[in-house]
């Protein structure tokens, strides 16, 4: 047998010893990390949260669920408690720490985050939270309770619709509304927004007031600034509108939504040189660009006497929103110039029908089933079958509600 | 620190706090320019390259250059009480904000006594319901005393023109060919037809002529609709309302507890058409209008829009598509129908495709291309609309020229009623005077939405565009009021068109035109012989002037008001001109060697103008 040299043995033991120490340390680190990850501190607790807050949240959760909360659940409970007590900013910090892909709390965290951000007038963060929620839904397994997840998704989409309406981002709103509709019949306002995106008043003083609240919080948000500019343009405050819209473009020259609002301002005030120059630096037409930009292209073509070009753009627009009376009128004008009088008349008749439908739409609410039915019939006359069906269903729901209200009264 | 950084810092901080754990919060929003990261704009399409962005930023600086505003020369002075003109309309506004109360009244400028000087009548309201009216608030007739300064005498009682009831609008024409202009008044529940007796007095004849109508009449207009040489009558009716049990809209938060109900809550009613036999008889043929009714009519004008010497009727509806009614006649010339051709003429709704809340109408050739254009006043936060006439041959066709004329944006903050396409500065181009005022005081919930509003003046630049010159048009244009009716005429016979405004709550006003004018003018009163004596549709063209300088006598127009039945031709030099007169019956006359002066009469068939 060959005896080991003590030196050699020592040399061999040292690495082994170090290896063992490293294993021990590593095990401790892993164990610590695992413990840390399972603790509230694993996701971090905002410094403004006190230990009493944490204790209260833990107890509350335990009482309600008969088990201990995991880190995310504890943060959610904390956030809800804090928000109830008016500490919304800290509540935001809590929910933001929860990973959106967290199986149990991810979706709810983003929904709460969006709602809290709205309370803090932070439109951008609210929209981002909703987007994260909706993206996460696509990931498999997110949301352990499918029913609850569906409700959260629906609420999130409704929030998104609100935010997009406020910023006049109608083409995006249309996508959100379509997805919402896949989940079932929508309430009357959303139904009207879905099927008649351009027939409802979209520049109201109340809307502007909310916009102002958001802007106060985020004065550098180009999309909010652009929306304010469009509101002012609609109110006739051209100078102020242009200043804001140009400022918005400077903040975010890449955003075509903002850019098209600046173009619209030049077009409305008939600064045709400015309009032409700004349009010249816009990228070529691409599918999916903001409707307003396509509309400006249609108008630019008309200004140049390129009626075929104008017609093509208006046709694209009508394919996206066939209830837009302006698109009908624009296309009618182009057809008229191209000598296609029959087509012109057809489109003008449609514009007239839409103008009449618009009057009914304003009154179409659940408490007024008659107006809902009249709108449904007008929609049918326009060939808008899906809209007609939904409005008819709403009319029936309104009638049922009225009947049950009357029975309760009796 | 940028907002973007703040947005992202939450995740970075969390990552640092968690050691190796990086939370996937992401930062999906817009980043500031130059961040060097692809922009994702929440679903909005984006420009990707820095170079493209730089080009966009450079393009922002091109375009509009604002120059120093030049004086327009247009100036009006409101006459004071010393003029003898003093009138405050009564609308029974006692806090319930009934829809009947808000439309106000109108004004008529016409020569009551045939002395060549234009007099003024203003309609008045009364206590509601009208059965309670005891005649305390009659309309007022002010006789022009033709002194060196404009002076008026209130001759309402002496004339017997003691209009009672709740009257709204007025229309003027010599309907019985006796040389004196008669007055038709629209009202709530029964219109009035005041025959001018020729001796300074009037007799009410609505019952015996069958022209009371009985609905809520707004504007009215005379014009020969069936080509028989007699002026027929079109009455624009508004809504179906009850005086006894009015629809009220309570709103606890509003001062007084009520807000104005919107017209959308009421049904429209059909307009009325009466054909004259020229001898004092009238026939109700309202049923001849097809496919248009019911509307919610507030304004009406009768004039030749197609250039074929046949009058069309254009009706301004509130919140509904407007009508363009074309006469259809039988072989014997009898009127068999009025067909609505507004849609095919692109004049029913504006370019945005909305049936606007149309109130007043001005029918003038604003671009001097020989065709009569239409300008309409509209609601707050909606533009007034200019329909530019592009008709050719048989085709009646209009383009919405609101944007290109620059008349749209300045009207968004106003709610317009009366309007006149007057050539205020005698340069030959029709300018625009608009009187404004809200129908409901909404300041309690929207401080930006004024109740009283200033009138506006727009000067025609002669290149298809207008510029607002309200600021230097006189002190009256700085006063916020509730303007409703507006009528124009040369009251002081100085060759410049003056104006009378019927206001609500505040005194009505006579605005004397004191504009600095270079051009001279000719004011003509046309007297038909083979056609209606008030020859609506007659055209006078000044020969040898380009672009074409002409005027057409229109029936109705503005809002609930009647302009003087005269033609004002401005933009002339101090030299002789030849005129061509195209009478509604098809006859054409030329008159040579006419030198611009103040005013004159042209009788059909007579070789020369008759100085007054």
C-alpha cells in the first residue's frame, strides 16, 4: 500500500475543506435566499410601510383565508389596507413589487396598480399596468382562478378604454372594445363606442377636466399634451392648441399619434405650407397607422387635386370605421370629383343616415329602451347587423329592468 | 431625472434590493428623444430612426407666419337712447327655462310709409301661457325721422301695429301690390299678418287670410314659388310644445333649479307653405312639400341658388339635416311639389357629416363667382358653415368651404343666431356680421361656456378667405349680449349698410355703419311689374366689372328677421356704370350711365332709375 505523504494529504484536504466551506456557505445563501424569497421582504416592502401595517395585513389575510399569506398576497393586502386609508402612493409601491406573472396575485396586482395610479392621476403608469396585465393573460397558467382572472381582464380593458377615450386614441380603443365584446354583451356606452366610434361627442368639458388632472401629474406625457391640444383645437383656441401640439411633437417626435394631431391643427387653421412640410417628413403610409394620420393624407391628396389618392385613403378609413360620417363625406367628395355621381350620392345618403342615427344614439340608454330599439333599427338600415343585434339585446334588457322596477314598486 | 428614468427606476431599485433577482417590471412606455432605445408608444405607431425624428422637428418650424394685424376700416356705432330707439324684448323668463323662452325675437327693416326712409319693427314676447297676455308687451314700430343724425319715433300705437302674443320672427313683402310693404309675424300658437294700409296704419289679417298656422313659427320668407308673379309665403316651424304644460328640466344643482331642455327632447313640426293669389287670398299648400318634414326649422331663405331664375327654399334645421326645396311645377305652371334635394346637393349636412344646429342663414355670392353661397350659424363648440355654391347647369351642388374660408375655428366659441352677408366696407365683397348668445346659462357647471357673447365681424378678403375684425369693429362688439335677430339696411341713406339687432334680456340695438370706405355704392329698390312687386330673386349685375359684381334680392334670411328689400352694390368708383337687371319673370333690362349715388328706385320696364 502506498502511504500518502502528509504534505500531499494536507494539500488534498485543503481544497476539499474549502470546497466543503464553499458548499456550506452556498447552502446557507440558498437557504437564506429561499427564506427571503418566501418572506415579504423577498419582494421588498416599501420603507413607508410600518411593522404594524404588516402585522395587521398578515392577521387580516389569515382571518379571511385561514392560512398565511405568501409574499405577494401580503403585499396585496397591505396595498388594499393602505389605499383604504388614503395612502395610495405607498399602496402603489406595494403592488408594483409583485411580479405580474405571480400565479395567485399577478393579475390582481396590476389591476390594483392601474386603479391606484388613476387615483393618483398617473395615466401613463395606469396604462402600463393594464398592458402588463393583458400581456400576462396570454402567458399560460397566470391566474389560479379563471373566473376571477376573467373579471380582472374585463375591468382592465374597461380601464384601458377609458384611458384611450380620454386621449382620443380611437383606433386603439377599438381593439380593446372588440376584445371586451368577445367576453359578452357590453353596457350601452361601450356598445356605442364599439360600433360607432366617431358618432359620440368626444370633446366634453368633463373629459377635459380629467385630462387636466392627468396632465398636472405628468406634464411631459406627449400623448396627454396632444390630447389637450386637440381639445383646445376643438374649442377654437388655435394658438394655444398649436403651441401644445408642437410641444408634444418635440417631446416625442416618433409618435405618429402625436404627429397627426399636429398635422390636424395645421390643416384646421389652413396653414397649408406647414401642413405640407410636416406631412412630407412623415413616414410612408403603413397599415395600422393612426386613423387621423390617414385622414390627413386623404385631405392632403384632395388639396393637391389627387382625387383618386384621396378616395383610396378614405376607403381605407371607411374599412376601419364605416360609421364615420366624415369619411363618407370625404369619399363622396372624391367620387364626385372623379365623376362617379352615383357613388357620391350613395355615400351622402349614408352620411345623412348616420347623422340621424347620431341623434338617437345620444338617448340610447338602458332607461330608454325605445331609443335603444330605434338605434338598433337605424343600425340595421345601415347594414350594421352586429350593432343592431347588440342594441336590440340592450333594449330588451332595458325593458326587463323597467318591468322589474315597476313590479318592485307595486 | 427624466420621467422615463423615474418610471424605470422602480424596477431597477427592486432588482438591486433583491440581489440577483431582477423583477420583470419592464418599462414599456415612451422614452425621451435620444434615449437610443426603440420607442414603444402604447400601441401607437412610431417613427424609428433618429434621423427621421430630426426631420420632423425641423418641419415643425415651417409654415404659418403671423403678421401684424391691419385695421379693417369696418366700424359700427351703437345709437344711444337719444336716437329714440329703445327696446327690451320680453320673454317671460321667470326661472323655469322653458324652451319657448330662449329663441328670442327678430327685427324687420322696411319702409312703412313709402317715404324712402327705412323704418324698424321688433317683435316681442309676452307672459306665458299666451292666454294670460293682456297686451302689456307689444312689438314696437320705430319710424325713421330722417334727420341728420339717425332719429326714430315710436309709432307703434299710431300705426295700430300693436302686436300681441308671443311673436318670434318677421317677413316683409308687398304682397298685395299696393306699393306698401306688408309684415308677416311668426308666433307661438298663431301667426299674424299685418296688411300695410298705405296711410301709416296696419290691419291684422291672419285669420281672414288663413295664414295663422297655429304652430311655433320661427322664421318666414316671401318668394314666388309657383312663378305666377305673386309672392308666396314659407313659414319655418320649430318644435311641438305645450304652453300650458311645458316640458321642464329640473336640475337641483343649477341656480334656480332648472336647466334648458334640449330641442332633441321635442318633436319637430312641419313647415307651412301658403300660395298668394295676388288679390289678398292665400291657399295653404303645406302638403306639397314631400320627403322633408318634419324638421326643426329655425331659419329660411328663398332665392335662386341654381341660376335658373327659379327660386329654391333653403331651410335651416336645428340638429337635423337642412332642406333644399326645389319647386316642381305642372305643365300649366302650378306648383305640384317642393322636393328636398339637399342631400344630392351636398347641402344637408356639413363636411363632418353632422346635422348641425342651424339657426341663421346668409345667402350671398361671397366669392363673386356668380352663384349664391350659403352661410349658416350654429351652436357653441360647432362651427358656422359656409356652403360654397358649385352648381352647374341642372346640377345643384355645394362644397363645405368652412375650413378654407377660415370661418370655422373663430366660430367654435360662439353660438350664432342672426347673420348678414353685408358688404360692410363697400369694397364689393360680402362680409359677415354674426350675432351670438347662448340659449342656456351653463356657467354654473362650465365656466368656459359663456352665456352672453359678443357679436362678430368677418371681413371678406376677396380671396376666398375671411378675417375676423371684431376687435376694431366698435364698442358694441366688445359687449357680451344675447344676440338673436339681425336685420340690415341703409337706415341713414349714406350708402353704407346699417344693422338692427334684437337682443334678449338686454336692450336691442341699432348699429350705424361708420366704416372708412373707399368704394362707393349704389342702393337700389327694385319694383316688379310683370312679376311680384317685391321681386325676390331679381338679380342686378354691374357690367364690365371683374370679378362679377352682382346682387340678388332674397326672401327671408338671417334669423327671424327681414332685411330691407333693397340691393346694395359696393366696390364702385366715381364713374358711370351699365347695369343689367334680370327679373324673376325672365325679362332682362340694361340701364346705362348709372353713377354710384346713395339710393334709387328701379321699376321694372322703366328706362331709367328713379331718384327717390
